[in-house]
C-alpha cells in the first residue's frame, strides 16, 4: 500500500502536532503513525511529496457491516452506528471512509473535537478523500469560525477536482461570511458553471444579491433554489425566508398601482366601458369584479380590501379576468356560470349531512347557511380554478418585475387553503367527499405555484394518493390547453373537470350571447363574477326581509313561496316590451296545460334559457305574466294569488 502526501501547509494541518516546516519531525511523526503492530512503513521524501509505503495490503473491510452503519447514520440512530464503525476501524485501520463516516456522525451530534480527530485520521490514510476534506472545511468554518483554515481544506479539494461544485460553493459561502462578497460571487459563478442544478449555489448567489439590495435577483435565485431542492430541510427554510424578505423588499419599491392603472386604461379603451376601483373593508373576499352588464351599470367595478397582502396583484388578477372575458366575447364564445336551480340537487345529495347537523342541535337557519356556504364555496372552486391558472400564467409571463408581489399574494392564498382544508374544525364538520373535492382543486393551484416559483406546499395538504393523482391529471390537462389556448377555452376545462369529479349537476355554463337575450331576473345568475375567491350570490338576508314583509302586510294567510317568486318575475317582466311578456305568458300557459304540481320542479320555459322552475315558481311566473300582459283575462286563470301579487308589487314600490 502506498500513500502519497504533498509537502504543503495542508499536510501539516493533518499532522498538527508537528511544527510547520520541520520536515525531520514530520517524517518521524508520519513513520510513527503508520506503524501497525510490527509492520513499520518506509517513509521518504520524493521531490515535493512524502511517500509512505506499507508492506500490508489495503483492506476493504466488511462491506455489509459498513452499509448497515451508514444506514443507521442516515436514520439518525447514532448509538447503533457508532459501535459498528469502531469495530470496522479496529479490523481495518487503513480504511479512510470508516473514519470519515464516524467523523460525520460526531459532527452531526455536535461533538466537533471528536469529529475533527476522526476526519484527520481519514485524511491521513487518504489525503484525496474529497468528502472528508469538505467536511473538515465545514467544521473549521462553522464550528471553529476559522475561515482561513477552512479555505485550506476547500482548496485542497479543488486541487483534486478543479470543478467540484460543492467545494466551490463552500469556499464562496465562507468568503461571503467573512465579508468578501465579490470573491464569493466569483466562486458561486464558477460552481454554477460546474453544476447549474446544485441548489445551494443559487442560494449563495441570492445572499450576495440580497446583501447588495438587488432584491429582484435575490428573489429569483431563492426561487430557483427551492425548485431544485425537494427536501423540507434547513436550506428550504432559508430559501423560503429569502423569497419572502426579497419579495417584501420589492413590494416596498415597486408601485403596482401604475401597472394596474395602465391595464385598466387599456381594457377600458378596448370596449369603451369605464373601469372603477373601490375599496371595501367589509368585502368577504380579498377582491372581486362586478361586470357592468350583470349590475345594469355603464362601468365595471373592482372592489378590494386595501390592507390585504399584495393587494395590487389581486386587483390586477380581476382586470386580467376581464381581459379573458373580453377575448371570449370578441370571439363570440363567452360563457356565463349559473347555479340558480342547482342548489336543490346539492341539498338532496347531502341531505343526510344536513340532518346530522340538525340532530347535533344546530338551528335550522344555521344548517341552511352551512349547506349554502358549502354549495357556493365548492362552485367557486369549480369555476375559478381553471380560470385562475390562465390568469396567473399571464401575469407571470407578462409582468416579470411584478413576480415577487404575485408570489406574496399566492403564498397567502395557499396558506389560507391549507388551513381551510386541514383544520380540525373543518375536517370534522364538512362531509368527507366535499372536503376531498375542495382539497383537489386547491392542490391544482398549488401545483401551479410550484411550477411558477419553485416552492412546494403540496405536503402541507396531507392529501391522499387519489387526491394527488386527480390534481396532477387536472394540472396536466391545463398544461396541454396552455400550449395553444384559444379565447374561451377556460370554460372547457371548467366543464371537463367538473364532469370528471361528478360536480356538473351543480351548475350550468350558458352562452352569454343567448343568455343576454332571454335573461331571467329570478335566477339572479348566481354567477361567479371574475371573483377568484367566492361566488356572487343573492344575500339570504334579503330573503328573510321579504318573508318578514309579507308576514307583516298580509291581510290573511298567503303563499310566501309564490309571493317571493313573484318579486323576481315582476322585476324581470316589467322591463320587457308588453308583446314579449305576452309571448312568455302563452308559453307558460302551454306548460300548464298538463297541470302544474307545486311539489315538483324541473319545469322549463322554452324562451328562458336554462330554466328549471319549481312548481311554485312556475305558478308565480304564470300569474305575473298574465297580470302584466293580459290583465283582462287574469280571472279566467282561477289562480288564488291576488294577495301575493299585490304584496310583491308593494315590496317593489308598486311595480305591477
């Protein structure tokens, strides 16, 4: 066995008991160290090297036992690993790796002196053991705070492997720690050239940029580090911290309002419809857009909560939704998402869950609200998830300088989703199927966050294998559409995913072109108006107010359901030409030829696109349409709803 040591400061560093430069003492120390029992080595100086020759061959030791020891170390079971390594060293004292692994064990336990002793042993038997050299450098840098000595070991690695990216990174990290940022950056760049996929190097460069106040670059490097590091380790935590700090620093320096204002002006000029922004502290969602045509206004209105994280991104998101709608409208294929007559099906499907809550003592009003919230919340995800993917993709690719703000906003929303789907109260109250579906949609958004910024929060959802698989399949379909997306194709994804998950019975996508011509006010079009976080629905408080009004003003017993449906019918029909109302009146009369059963639903009026009326709703519209278009014939219908019609008209201020 032959061991060759180069005469250098490094050699004296692994024989620290020898005064530096004393070659005679060095040779004596080397000879004494490599004497094993009665086997005395030959030690000589050959040029600039000390050559050690042993008459015994190198021994490989017991491979199986060594693998077991390494496995124990990886599992953190150091008490099981240590005796195995000591046995291996006693049997094969010339095996460098045994000492190196034992040194790593002591290092991980925080016993740095013991670690150094073992690593020196490792390097004496193999001065080219790169892992031991790097570990010694780390030990001096982190534990001993001796940067100069650490650099000695790192540079020794580079003599053996000039393009060793780990050594280059460690040199750079220690130079940076000692305040030599420019030298550190040069090392990091060299390490990056050697291996562009080593995450630590990107983190190191991020540190350099952050120290200089180059926060956008620091943000990008930290994102890259997270993308390349799948483990939830210390590096993940540090890189996430850098992403957050850098993004917050960018937020303080970037005026998102200019970007929002510019896009708003562009979209306004495109259609000639004004766009207004309005703060609303009481808004349930962080931001929402109210389309002009849905609110009978001559302007679009974006409402937002001003104190929400990265609110400029949320406003931009709403405007980008308007852009998608405008694109689809221009192509003639914009769709509207309606849920008006679908809540009944949802309530039937989850009737057992509602009854369970009632049996547990929850008041009926609270049960009804809980069911409504689930219905609306799930539909919000059904509609918004595909649309949001396209919107965030557009923002990311179009506004590079805005990415840190985009991340802060999406990070906050993702954390909210995690809490909403994993909290103990949520998991105990929401039906498991609803919770699973909601989590699946949230996972799709989280996959996109990972694709854009590298950060992976998917494990935090504690999802099942099937949920993860479904979410990945949905996201893969989005990627296919993204390649050559055409205006309005986001609606295809809404429909496809809902059908795959069995949710298509809870909503309907209708052509805006068809709908605007036959819009029915009573449906209220429970549309999700570009709001990426919730549905726009009729306030249930108004329903209670109507009931209270009818109870107070009725002279006798009335059919409250019919009266309430009449309010919607009057609102809508009073705006139409009388001839159009007459056409609808005859259509409804034709529907009623076979009789109208108040206990049934699913009645359809041909001219009212997507209509699926309850029996009472059909009777209400029947009466109102004839009262408006053919009042002289009303008595022949023999429908006892005169008082209901009068009260509905009074509630609306006399609009009969």
